[in-house]
């Protein structure tokens, strides 16, 4: 006769399959319900948990050995594999969850003070008690900040959670650090995170937005590799990106150098100048004239451009104002052509037309 605990587990798995419940509450993979997490008296200063902070989460979201231990204890259903988030936090680029312990009751969010975030906790982004059903409208039961700098107890967009720490002081004019400015609804162009993309679609795009007309921060800032868990936990690549992105002034173009960009923008289309007549020349340079290629980052913003279409934003470390014009500027003619005013490779565009 089947063990009663196995019977309950099997029943919960069947119910969970049809109800499509995610999160921890009513989760069919937690045979003991609340007791799968809250056991006995627990350790000091914790809500009946037997481990603190990320170490507690790693019991199920860690190594296979840790998960097997939970399954043997009857607190995690067998036959399932959960992503190893602990391994993600061991990567060189990650959210700093191990750098601190808890948050002081009087500690203010970085967005409210302009201070740098010293560390992060799992609960800064995740509410372990949130009940999520697949069919329901997505609501993040976690605090965040709106684009207007207003605090909200429940974020309705993923980026509002990110803005808790990645916005700087809203009262300061820091366009390179303040993501509220870069994703403001008034910017000339942006990756469509806070507003729907309009205008002609770039011919190099290989990815579509699908049912949702916008992107999420975690579409770009997420684990690397085909089997990496989604979300900005950790990556082997700078800026916590899903692939490599070289931002240096001089870069030898190759699939790995712009692996991240090429995950959405077709490399052959870019090098065949289908979206801009001088893409190949900028990326490959001109070896005969001893002119090296440069990064996408030299001309394009990764988040949003305050003044220009096509995410145009010149990297001041790579280009300079024209000596005769004093201008560092881009003018779009609106028909795919344009003009640049700048100094690059010792040559002044006054303007450079295309």
C-alpha cells in the first residue's frame, strides 16, 4: 500500500498541474505546506527558519545534494529539479547577496538617498509568500519605485523593483547612472522597457516581443548559457548580461565580442549594412588606412537615448567635439539618412553625411 505521504505528494502534484499554481503558497511541490519552510523554533531572529537569508533559500534552490536532503525529509516533492541559484551567485558578475546580512529597520533604499547599494537580499526582489497563478494578471508583491520616483508597496512592472537600487537620487541630474532618466517616457528612444517601441522595425532584429509589447530588464540582465535560470542572479559576463559585450574604443569584431547584441540583432544583417550604410565600416574599421573598428557602445546607448533616435548616444571616451564646430551631435533626416558632428580617429565630421 502506498505510503500516505507519497499519496499526498502525488495528489498535490496532480492538483498543481491543473491549477498551474506557482510561488510557494499552495505549491504542489511542498508536501508540508508552510511546514516545508517554517519548522520548529528555528534559529534566533528568524521566523521559524532553520537557516538565515540566502542559505535558507539554497536548501531548495541550491545544489542537488541540498535538494535531495529536503526531499528525504519530506519537505520537497521528489521527481523535480529546481534551478541551482546558489551556483549563479558564485559567478564573477552577480547581485551581492553574500556581502551583507539583512537590512536595518532604519536603512533607506538607495533610490531615496542616492547612496550605493552595499548588498542585496533575496527578499528585495522576491516575496516568498506571494501566491501566483499562471492565468492571473502579473503583479509583483514586492516594493518598488515608479518612474516618477514614488514608492509603491506592490510593483506592477519588473523595472519598478530594479529602480529601488538602480536609479540614484531622483533629484540629481546623473544621466549615466539614473535609470529613471534613461527609461523616462520622454526620452527620444529606448529599448522598450517602459514604453512600447514605435516606428520602423530594424531589419537586423531577429527577436520579437511576443504578446507583451515591452521588454523586461531580466531579458538582458540574466544568467548566461542555454540552461541558466532566468533573472539577474549571476553571469560570467560583465554588466550581468546573458552574453559577452565588448565596450572598448577599439575592438576586433567577431561573434563573441558582441555575442549579447547578436542574440537579438542578426550579425550578417548588421555587417551587410541593412539598417545603417556604415555599420560594417565602423565595426571592422579600415586596415589599409590603419583604422581600427569600434564597439557598438561608441555610438549606441544600451538603455535609452535622451535626445536621439535609434539609441544614438556617443561615448565621450571614444569621440570628441569637432574642433571647428565645437559640436558633438547627431541629426536624423527621418528617412534613414543623417549627419554626425564629431571628432573621431583624428578626423572631424562637420558633418559626416550618410
